[in-house]
């Protein structure tokens, strides 16, 4: 594992055409994520994205897939299209992109519905990324054949891990709550609304959520609203009133009060502290945003 918890992208050289068709590792990433921050990408047909929760808990979402990963767990997405990753708590994720016909052949017994869980797979992915980091530091760019060799070793080790049911990911109730928060945040009225959507009492949801995530659902929702507001504030065309409404706050005054309480800055002071850039808004989970 890298000594510095800094974001890093590793792009090995491409192997020769024959090896590339069998197994290639074109990309790996080290992704520190603060609670509430996002990252993500796009997986084309034939892309296999491995995501490891090295430290902290994280959620992974893609079309038709959603998972809450605890530390030490890894998750595989097969040709996911747009996928996103969010920190539930401060932590570190690592991702590996594989391509080639050997991936589904070796993991066909583990893939189900376009994904696979490896409850003990985080260390395996972490070691592959760590080895790639060392090769890149020594060589400037890791050789494609060496990256494919590391990918082969990683797949064999993942294949040998014991299978465990998806229920080991954690509380189904909490997973459902996190999914609703991520997808419906601007329209979510609060904990009572969230509990009603899940058809449980607010007290029961709060107990389960606090035990799994470490903070009550109300505080978590506020944290997510502020994180999303920070993202929107990077757009120079976004007015404070729009940001408040889009992030689910009742009005701009309440938004400013909560924002200052959570960050120590008013929205205007925060704007002065960051560079502003045009931000796409169609889907709140489609951004790489470290906050």
C-alpha cells in the first residue's frame, strides 16, 4: 500500500496484442475519499472494474447495482457503464480495471447479475495496486506484460477466496437507506420521510443506521447535502438560491446557516476559497469530487 494517502492514477503500457486479448490491466487508481465525497468512471463493454475498500466504508453504485462495502471488501462490476463511488466515512479505496477474455472465464462462478462480491478481496486488490505503484516508481511506466502478470495473480487469488452470501455486505435496511439518500437527496424531506419509504419506524432506522455507518441518518443526510452543495458551488453560473434548492435545503438562509455550521465558512466565503468551473448536473453521483 502506498505510504501517502494521496490520489494516484497508474496507467501501465499496453501489452502486445495477443496478451491484451487475454488479459490486460490498463488502469489502477488510489482514491482517498472523505465522508460524502464522490469518485466514479465509465466502464465499457468488456471492462471489469474491481473496487476495494482499503480503509473506511464506501458505497458503489452502477446501473442496477448497489453495494455498501466495509473495510477489506472488494466488489467487481462487469461492463457497468457509469459507475460511482462515495465515502460513507473517511477512508481509502483502490480500483483496478481489467480487460480480456480470461476475466469472465476465471470468475464465471462468482459473477452474478453483472457483479461479484469478495468479502476478503480488499487486500488482494490493494497488493496488486501497491505492486503497480512500485513498478511505476522504478520504471516510469509499468510494462504491459508485468501488469498482465499482476492481474493474473490477482484473479487467481480472488478466485480462491471463499464465497460468502451478499447479506454479509451489511444491513439490507442500511443499504436501502443509503441508496435512497444518494439517488433522491434533493427530494428527501428528512429521516421520517426516509423511514416511510423503507416502511420502517424512524427509531428502528436510526438505530440500525447509526450502528452500521457510525452517525445518525439525519446527520448523514445533512453531510451529504453540504457535500453536494460544495460540488454545485464550483459552477460559476450557480446562484446560492439554486444550490440551496438543488441540495434539498428549505431555503437559502437555512442553507447558509447549516453550511457555516458544517464547514466553518459561509457559502460566499467558500466560493472565494476555491476555483470555480463548469459542473455538469444531470446526475449527482457522476462526479469525481474530493471534498
